C-alpha cells in the first residue's frame, strides 16, 4: 500500500500524462502519415492528392518537392500558410529530428517532415479531431510502492549498438548508454537504457504482462536523474507507446535484451487491439 504523499504524486503524474495526450498537436490529434515519393507530391483535400488534408482545406494547397534528401514546400494561390510562425509560400523544410523542425501551420492543421526507417514522410495533425476529447481515460494498475525499485546504473565506456524493431517492420541500430540492475521477485534483473542530458534514464522493456494486461509490443519508462550510479526505477510510471493510441506513430520496441522474464503488474494497462 503506497503512502499518501507517494500515491498522490503518481496520480498527479498520471493526470498530467493523460492531459498531454489530449492537448493540441498531440498523439490524439494526429490525422495522417504520408510517405513521399521522389519528385512532386501534391497537397490538398482533393482525393487525388498525395498528402490528403481534411475536407475544409483547399482542394489543391500546393506541393512538396522531394529530391531524395531535401523537402521543399511550394504553396499555390493565395492561401495563408505559416512555417514556424512566418507567412510564406515556399520553404526548404527541416525534419522533426533537427534542432528546429519546420512546422507548417494552416488553421487548426499542422505538418512536419519526418525521417524514419521507411523513408521520408509528412506527419499531419488536425486539432479539431474528436478523439482528443472522446477517447476514454488511460487505465492503470493500482499504485504499489514495491514497484518503486532502487537500482544500480552502470554507464558503458562507449555506447553499445543494439537492434530494435519498429512498427514499420524495420530493425533499427540504436545506441544504449548503459545498463540498470535491480532486484525483483528474488532475482536480479537487467535492462539496457539510454541516458538523457539531464541524467534521467530511458527504458524500453517487455515483461510477461505484455499482450495480456499491457500493450503487446513494449512499454516505456523514464527514471528520475541518477546520482552517481544510484537510481530508482518506478514501474508505476511505465506507460504505453504512442502507437497504442494512433496508427500514425512510428514507435520503436524493446530490444531483445530488455525482455524481462517477470510479470511487472504496474503502470499503464491496455485492452485494445493486439497489434
């Protein structure tokens, strides 16, 4: 049984997580993901356009020109389009992996270039989507303080490259900065992690609840900043990946090394389609 202060802190965090899911330009506002072909890609609400916008958008807004690497926006007519807050009719676009991505805004719609394992595409948000307000609240296991586990973090001298599957059917080579070790059920479990600039650790993991009471493919977790190799792994804050909420996310999944042979009955639960 969690003490009141800890319980309230977790419930507050979960409320914030749910609110973030529903804010503007959130995962629930996603309305499309379109992969570019080299050359001209038409933008608009016309069904024949390559990047299909909601019906209230112009039938033919313009086009994306893609040379195999760079993406350029060209807007037709008198439609007002902004790129990072500046009105424009043409712009070479920086993708979402850059320090300052080029966000295209048209009313309640927003677009950005994405670079993924499958290629280069356009992600579309529509902030008028009903899902932002109608989706049921996220569901969670009861808060249990025993799932807040002290752990040891060992940073690698050099990052290790591990293979991670993604929802697009590709295998990614990703860097892992270190490993956490923690006791669970009378055993010692290990998992690979990446380290954030603020020294928080990011963990993608599977356990024996995945596909039963939690999302089949993976769960995610951030720790608080570690202190000289000491850190707390709080599975009450484990949460589902964005692809559990939308078909337009491009999630990566836990590497084989992070498939934990234990039932971690904590954090976010799942009862939707078995992707």
